[in-house]
C-alpha cells in the first residue's frame, strides 16, 4: 500500500489552532506560553530601558519565555505535586 499523504492544505484556522492545541485538545501550557510571549514582546518594545536595567526582570522574561515547561515543573515540585513524566 502507498502511504497516504495529507491532501488538505494548511489554512489560517489550522495554524491558529496549532498555536494552542495538540491532538485536538487545548493545551493550557501552550496557550499561556503564547500569551506570555506576546506580553513579553510588548514589554520589551515599550519598556526596554527598564527591562535591560534590572537583571531580575530580564532573567524572569528569559526563563519563562525560553523554558515554560521547566518553570511548570519547578512550580509543581515546589507546591508538593507529583511529576507526571516520572510515571512508568
């Protein structure tokens, strides 16, 4: 059998859905990560001097923007939750 290929073209709706959905379900982490990226971009565009002056703000933006899953795991561990990735 020949492998079937997707004949439908990606539309704008599909691309927007891919920003917040995985396997047909809304992923909160993807939604919050994309909202944060937009907020961080706005903050850097309009308040760049303040962001660059204070290293704590810049470090927070980088950590949350670059590694949102790491931040989520750190918060879960801090609050005493269980780590889902360690399940067999």
